[in-house]
């Protein structure tokens, strides 16, 4: 009774009906279990068979490896023993054999390192001595007679007359002048060799033996078989057939290895044999059937345990899945109830269309949207023809895999139009087939009314925005016009010096052909002047483009205004050497300051260059530097640069700081220019939070006034240091893989008074630096594009070296690559400055004055 009650309770818990009403169900379960058991039995049968094959293959592999190892050990021992005996025979041959005491001493020394159990020295009369003084006579031994005849070899095992133990003897004649004067005998006890033959596998002993090629056992791991013929024994035991025995004899006669398998007492056994390299012996091993049986049993037992564990795991997993599904079913029921409650309380109306049954259901409160009962609502009643077509198209898109939403006008009570947002969703089964189509309808009528109310405001704002765009477009067109005008100017300015370079080169070549050296020199000077001007145009354009792409970054380093004045004076002397223009400098600022020294020099050099370029013959340029208002450590610096040049009119001054305009017109008779110099000055001054003003009158000259703040250095005793080195004391290493470029740069720099070293590759330059004395090379001017080792790698290798001057060498990059990218990479590799190709001596001298000398002020 209690059992019946327990069964009924179990069926009720699992949701099953009674056993009588579910016979088919239990029959299916029984068939499933029988099928599972049959599959399991078949699987185990296949597994056991495959396992037996795998075990045999594994043991075959291990047997081959072990026999190879064992054969190698025996061969090595025999070979080493013979070699040892042969080597010491030569030592005995060089000694006094007649002196027995000397022989014993030598024999004792040799016996210490001997691989033999006993070592004997034997005279031709057969008397054999050990170092202990023992002696015996072996004259009647056959191996001794062979040794006297000059042979060397190994005997088969035999019983020693002295020790009564079985031994193997190695014999080696000692010869002088071609005659045998003595014999060395090395003795090995066979029981020691037998110990090496003993091996086990899977806790079972494996029989190993050394046999002759006719099967006679010389030494074996089982002493009971010693002296017997192993092949005959295996024949007598009937473990090998006649064919197997004949095959084994044939292989051994031909010095071949072989493997035999036979059925043992319990399972398959294996025999492997292989020849020894030192003589006609063979090594043979027998793997007993117990090894295979033990391995198969262990693996099969493990497989059975694994199968039992997997079966238990399968049933546990099956039960867990069943319980999880029961819980999942309960959770889904709760979720469905919650979903129904949420839909009923929401402001959305959901239409569900069943693709299989072609029926429609509505969920939600349609009264809030359409003011009608969903049970009496038809989809076609709330749509007009146009809306119905759009709805049908979205349903088709959903079937094609495209979900989406659309805003539609639907009809409510009394045919009132209501704006609704309809979102279409598809519910698919596991195979991807659509089984339900959902349309979520939300009333957005109030929202649409607000949108319509905002249309007029939006149109007004769009009109205002359109006017702003037109204004911006006009400004952009004006900017393009200015740039186009600049391009026209710069095209003329670039072509003019280029035409002069080409023409003057041709004229100089013609003059040289006519041996007119003076004319050729004149043409070449004009060529250099035009090329120098062309390079200044290109450099200015590149620098301006760099400033427009990237914000200027200012450095803060200690400097003095005396060094700034000296740099300006040097630069002026260089650019004005062919013009009769006077420079007057008044500097009232002294002491140390913190700021970007190179940018300050760049400002003054650009202003001085313009003042010289647009000046008149016998003109004058004045530079005044004064200290303005001071607030704590911040000092206001005021600079005035004035000239007696051609000046500018009002229209030219209005466009003076535009990056692509210039003060002079293209038809001007004076030297033309891009006007970029002042734009660069304006960029730098703005970055320094300074101000710049320009006063100019046509044909009367120009005055530039600028001011900017700098920080005073705390050390009030700052004094202007003397130049680190004079020009003729500075050594410059020039590196370029192009010979003509190297020659040009080196010649120009050497002509300016510097000492010159040259290298045609980065590797050659590195070797030159490493082999030089420290502080010998001051400046390194290197091309950055070279094979094997480029300029970037050269700079990195120098900076990473352990020399004291590794950080003092001033490295200048020389390249024709993109200005911005190349300069950033040069700074990253430890370079100090950057020069664009073609090389200009003026630019090099400017960098040396403003950069190289500056590093010694820090």
C-alpha cells in the first residue's frame, strides 16, 4: 500500500499519468534503454579490439626503442673496450717491455681507468701478468695464438681457469717494427654484462640475451638459458613456426634486424633481434605476453570505470535538464502572466497575427486609442486604402527579414483620424520560420500636433541658418580668391628665379665653352643668387603651412639678450654683405631670462631680413631693445625695427598679416617675396601673448613695434658667456650617401671656416664617431634617408652610446621629406635641428648661432 502511494505521488510530481494509461510511454523508454545498452556493448567491443591493437603497437614501439637502446649500450661498451685496448697497446709499444717492473707500474696506471674487470700484459711465451704480480700461462689458448699472429678480437664466453667464472677476453697484439713483442688481454665477466641485459616493462621481466648468428646464447638475463641455442629452444617450445624460424635464420645470416610475434600463454608475445656492430653477435629481446595482458586489462578497466561515470553523468544531466525544463515552464507561465498584465495596463495596442492559422488577436486597451472594443474591431475598419497598402508592404518587408516602424493615420470612433506609430516585429521558431507577426501600435496624435506647431519656427530658424551659410560661403570664396591670387603671385615668383637659374646655367656653360671665365663666374654668381632666393620662398611656404597645421609650442630655456643681439648681428652681416646697408643696434636689456630663444631670434631675423630686402641702396636699419613694465618675475620686452626702405601704402598694410599675401605687387621693380615672413612673426608673437604694430609710409620706410612678456631668471648675476668655440675650432661631421650632395655641403661649410669630416653612410659615420676622441666632433649634419643605417638610427645610436659626449654632439637633420612629419621624427630620435634640402649655408649658420651655441648657456 505504501509503495502504491509512493508511486502515485511520484507520478503526480513529474506530471505523469498512471502506469496503466502510459504503457506506450514506458515501452518507448524500455526500447530506448535497450538501444542504449546495445550501443554501449558494441562500443565496448570495438574499443577493446582497437585497444588491443593500440597496445600491441605501443609495445612494439617501446620494444624497438628499448632494444635499440640496449644494443647501443652493448655496442658502445664493446667498441670502447677494443679502442681502449688498441690505444694503450701503442703506449706499451713505446716503453721498455723487457723491464717487468716498469710494465707492472704502467699496467697499474692503465688499469685504474680500464673498462675491463681485469687487464693482463702477456709475453710471447704465454706468461700473463696483472699489476698485482699475479701471473698465469695462456700459451695454449687459441685467442693468444691469434694475437701472436697480429690479430685483435673478442672471444666467446668461456670459464676462466683462475677465477672459475665465465669471461669474455679482448686480445690486442703489441707490435714493434712489425713484429708482435707482447699481447694485452682485457677480461670482462659475463655476469656483469648479464646485469646490464636485465630490464623490466610494466613490472614484468623482459628476457634479453647476446647470441651468435646461429642462435647460441652467449650471455643472457636468465642464467638458466645460458649455453643453450635460443632458436632451437623456441622451436622446441612450439612458440615459433617453421616459417618464422627459417625467416629468423635467414635474416641473421644476412645481418638484418627482425621482429616476430607469437601467441604466448596468456596473450600475444613479441621477439625482436638486431645485430651488434662489433662482431657477428646479435642482441635479442622477448616481451612476454603478461605485459600486453596487464596493459590491456588496465586500460579496459579504466574504460569501464569511465563508461560507468559517463552513464551516471548522463542520467544526472538528463534529470537536471528535466527539472530545469519544469522550472523553465513554470517561469515562462509567470512571464506570460506578467506580460499580459503589462500589456493590459499600457497605452500600447498589440496586434498578433498567426501566420499558420491566419488569425488576428488584439492585446491592450483599444478604448484609449481608438475608443472601440478590440473584440469587435477589424483591421480594415481603421485603415483607408493608402494606409492599408503601406501596412501590407511593411508586413511583406517583415517576411523578407526587414523589421521597421512607420507612422500611419488610423481611424477611430466617428471616423476621427489618429496618428499612430506602428512597429513591426517577427517571432520565429528555431529554424528561422516566422510563426507570429506583432504590430505594436502607439498613439502619437498629441506629439504630432506639437510637431506641426513647431514647423513654422523650424522654417524660420532654417532660413536664418541659410543666411549664415551664405555668409560663410562668401567668406570662403573670398579666402579662396585671396589664395588664388597668392598662387598667381607665387607662381610668378617661383618661375622667375627658376628661369634665371636655368638660363644662367646655360649661359655659364656657353661661356666656359668659349673660355670666358669672367662671364662664367658672373653667370654662376647670378645662378646662386636666384637659387638662394628660390629656396627662401619654398622654406617660407613650408614653415607657414606647418604653423597653420599645428599650434606653436614654445620652449622655456635660459638665455641673454646679449646673445640675441650677437645672433642678429651675425645674421645681418651674412644677408647684407653685398648691399651697402648699415645696421644700428641699441640694447638696454641685460641679465638672464627664460623663454624660447630660437623663436625670438626667428622673429628678429625675419624682421631684419625684410628690412634689408626692401631697403634702398645706402639704406639704414635700426634695432632697439628696451625693457618695459615689470610685474614680479615677468618683464615686458619692447622691440622696434625701423628701416629707410620703400615702405607700403594703406591697402598693402591692411593685408600685411594674411598668410598668403604680400606687401609688394607682382609688378614691383624691387625684389618680390611671398609676404610670409611677417605672417610667421605674427603667429609667434600671438603664441607668446604679445602685440605687434607696423607703421609705414610709401617710399619713406617702415617701423615695426612689438612687445611680449618673458620671465626673468632667478640668478640676477647671469652673465653672457663667451662663445664655446671659435668657428675655426668647431668640427662638423657631414654624412650623405650621395657623393655630389656630400661634396657641396662639405665645401660650403669648410669655406665658412669650420673644420670638416665626411662619411658616405650612417655606419661609416658611427664608426668614425666611436673611434674618435671624446669632444672631438661638435656638430653632426646628416641626411636622414640612407641605406643600411639612416640618419634617425645614426642619431639614436650616438645618443645611446656610453661616451661622455653622447649628449653634447649637436645633430642637424638634412632632408627633402615632408617638413612636419620628418621634423617630429627627428626630434624623437634625439636630433637638435632640421634643415630642408637643398642645403643652404645661410640656414646652417643661423642654426649654429641660435642652436649649437645656445646649448652651452643652459
